[in-house]
């Protein structure tokens, strides 16, 4: 039986994306977003950083249009990578594999505008 994961993250891109090609010629693009958490007015804001990975058409579009500081909403599935570190201990990280990217742009005197790119 397969299980299902789904996640949506909204935040600001922390670095320009890195795109590469797999041995089979598929595009894969990696970047991360900073997610600000709600906090009390007089407290230090809390931030989480989420690694994002996109593939093929979405990866190509991200490589062309995503830049550091851009505000995005990423919708996709969670994936855990596991490997053995140099010290012999198991390491892991969870990343979001984005199937849909929404480019959020909030003009000063207008409603929020967004553009969506989704995997077909």
C-alpha cells in the first residue's frame, strides 16, 4: 500500500537555484525557501529553511525565473534522503519535491497577484 504526502510552503528564496542534468537528460533544480513563523510582537521571529527540488519542465522554469529573494508558494510531496556520513553515522534530511510553483507578487496598492507553474 502506498502512502500519500502533501505539503505546501510559502516563503522567500534564500539563494539562486542550481540546475543540473541527470545522466538520462532530465533537468533537476534545487533551491531553498525561508519560511517565517508567526510569533508574538515583542519576540524574535522564527524562521525555518526548506530545501526544494523540482524536476523536468518545472525545473527548467524555476532555473529561468526563480531568484534569491523572490516570494513563492511551493506545492508538492515530502521526500527523505538518507546517506552514511563521513563519520559512519546515518544522516538524513527531508525536502519538498515541488510539482507546482506559484510566483507571488504583491503590488503595493493592489490585490496579490500570482502565476502558477505545475508539472503536467
